[in-house]
């Protein structure tokens, strides 16, 4: 298989091209070399030095330049393959003689942000920047680097980024320079490891799904040492929590995800099962809603559309109170079935704006 690189490598290469273009404005770079820290390099490459092709670079003024690479993850299945990665670099003098040069990494269009508003730029990208870019800066000079992924927003819609708390684009994420996609199993193990740490800190935990769930849990006043991300693996994480002798679990998340548990679906990935409209229809039948409303629910394209319909009819509270109770009961039964243990499970459903949908 052809070996490629992860997205942070192309971002830093684009930044290096921009910095070098400022040093030599007339030189049109075809490639740059990066020190890749021996991060995942294999025998095919024979060196920790990686050669990255530069698609374009151009000075904009005396202190500002652009560099561009094209993401090439090799033969790995990666939706970023072929996407352009721009780096806008601006150099500025340090006013204080005693201050050390620094590199500030920022998120431009298409590069996501975390729930707290920080750029979705993680350790590998930051380390590569320090090693490969800092020594290129002129004396008493620092650099602002803004990464731009023109296709980032549209590509992010095809990923589970939002479920992992990355909003408005892609992330410069990865632990290896060579492209090796993180498997589903690896990601689940990461969540389980976090759960194990949190269970030692607090016996009453909060499982949240996605950015909406995280924000809602924060708004409700839960402490950081209680918050555990589950993404779609709610069932596995509930069992793990019971085996760790946790006292209670509070589930917080978007109703369109969590309501699947009311139908006994404990991996909420839409690739495995959906059933949301069927579950909402069953709830409407249980509540003995008028047949016209039940039929409208059956014909609705999304859970969000059903929620809006129920609000207009003044029926949302009764339906989602029933679903909340069902989720709690089904989750506790699921834990009992697979562990033989009893664990209290509370449920709070929110909308896409991180607002609780039940009047408590």
C-alpha cells in the first residue's frame, strides 16, 4: 500500500512553504522537508524526514505569505484525500527584547473549533510546528499562522466530528505523522480509558453525546470530573460503568440520538440502526394522541421535525416525558441483563441549541 501522511503534516508543510517564501520571495517551492519525529514512520520511508509537495506559495506583502499543500493520506480510506490545505502566515516583530519568539496557531475557514472555542489543533500539529517552523523565524520575530481548509465545513458533515465536540470543520488531529486511520476499536478504548479515570474520581458520572450534550451538561452545573464522552457507544460504556461500581449515570444529549435507547438501540450510530420515527410513533400511540397527529409523525422525515410538530400541538412534554422514562428503564434493564448489577440512570434530553426540552 502507498504510505501517506495525516492532515497536520500537510498543514505544517504549507506553513513552512509560506515562511520560506517570505525569506526568498522569488523562489517557487515544489516541496519542503519536515522532521516527523519518527512518528509512525515505517521502513518504506527509511527516514524520519518527510518530503511534502507544495501546490502553491505566494508572498502577499513583506511580512505575509500563503502556502498550500494537497492532502495525500496514501491508500488509506480518508475523506480528506485531495483536499487543499492553506496556511496564512504573518510575521511580526517582538516588542520586548527579552521575549521569546513564538508561533500562534489559529483556525481559519474550514478548520473546526472545540466546544470551548479553541482551534481544533492538537498536540501533533503543535509539536511539528515547534520543531519545523520556530527555527526559521528571523531574530526577534514571532508568527501567526492561520490554517484554512476551503472544503473543511462540507467534509466535516460526513464525519462524526460533532459527536466528538469538534464544530464547524475538520481537526488537525492525530498521534502519528504517517496516515493510519484510527479504528473504531481504538476510539472506543480511548473512551473506556477516560471512563476508568473518571470513575476513580467521582462515583456519579455524566455520559454526554456530542457538542450539544457537553454544553447542556456544563449548563446544568456538572463538574468536569464527572463528564464522560460516549459518542455512539452508550451500551458498552454503561456496562463498563457498572463493572467499575459507579453509583449512578446521568445521560445528557440530543433527543434525536438518545431516544433510540427507548427502542432498545444501544449503539446510536445511524449506520447500524435508526428507528427514531418508529419509536416516536409508538410513543404517540401510547399517549393516545389523535390519529391525525400519529399519521403526521409517521410521515415526518426526521426526529427534529417531529419535535417541532409536537411543540406546535402542545404535546411535546407528554411525549418526551414518556420517552425519558423509557430510556431510563431500558438502560437500567440493559445493565442488569449484562452485568447482573443495578445502576441508577437519569436522563436529560436537549435540543440542537443545548436547551433542555422538558420543563422540570
